[in-house]
C-alpha cells in the first residue's frame, strides 16, 4: 500500500528546544497515523531529520509498499535523496539511521513541498513545543 508521510521539525532557537510532527495519509487521503514529539535541544536541521526518523518508525507499522516523505526542508530532502552531500557529521549519522530504518521492500521517495502543504505536520511539531511532556495527547478536531 502507498502512504504519504508529511514530516516537520521545529526548533525554537538554533539550537534550541525542538519537536517533530508527522502525519501519515493512506491512498485515499485519510489520516492513518500522526505523532507530535518533543526532541530536546537540537538544531532545526537535526529536528527535521528526527521528524523523518519518527515518520519511518510510524509508517513501518503499516507495512507499506511505497512511501513518499514530504517535507518543506529542501536541505533535508536533497540530502536524503542523495542529491546533496551531507557535510555535518550529526546529520550524516541521522541519514544513515534513516536509510537503515526504511521499510524493507518499500519504494521510498523524499519530496520537497511548500510550507503550506506541510501545515498539519508543522501544527503537530509546534503543538509539542507548546505543551509539557505530560500532555501527550493531541486534541482531535
């Protein structure tokens, strides 16, 4: 089955408190999963990579045959797609973790989208930053 995974990392400060938001859509456009998670003190690029890693871990449970990761971070997309070199050692290590965790047998693509197309993942990342870790349920509706 084909899934579309929107990922966004947010960092308040660079580095600063950070979080990830992920929304997974099934082939019919229905939300199949979502997560908002605080990540601690990271750079904005590290938060983006960690959002992808969270997305992989979440979508893997759905046994996908095809996955499109959509992000508004051109740097993250181009680096994960192998189009740009990854000079930063931390990002290089996260990239290895991401590629190693990709669902076995699934076709995986990384696609750059406008910020407006990634608004739900952005909302989740910012929600995680605005709430304490004890408030672990994102309100529906």
